[in-house]
């Protein structure tokens, strides 16, 4: 859940690299690209843990479709706070 919401809660690229080229912060396409990359990072860590623990199970496209959708659902709170919540001035 932390990796899914990280692109929406900071203005740095991958929470490390400052972006000075955008006046209004990171645009949405950059945040979505970060979300996809974080999905693969978390998946790689999970794959390594599963391989280290014992037998690795084969996954088909269905597994990746479900986990991708789950990752998007887990990122929903960050998206709502960033883009949909009304800002009171």
C-alpha cells in the first residue's frame, strides 16, 4: 500500500530525485508511470521472497491482471487526496 500511494504523496521522482522542470508539481502521466514502475519493483521483491522461501509457483496472465488491478485499487486513497479532495482556502 505504501508503494502504491508513494507517487501521489510527494513531488520527487521515485521519492528520491527532485524535479525542478515542472512549475505546478509532477504531472499525472509521470505519477502513473511511477505507479507502474513501483508495481514491477514490488513484484520483483515478492518474486525474490517466494523463490527464496521454497518452490516458486507458475503464474499466468490472470495473476498479473489481478495483482495489477489490486495495486491500482490500493493507490486510490493517494489519488483521491491528490486530485479529488476539495482544497479549502
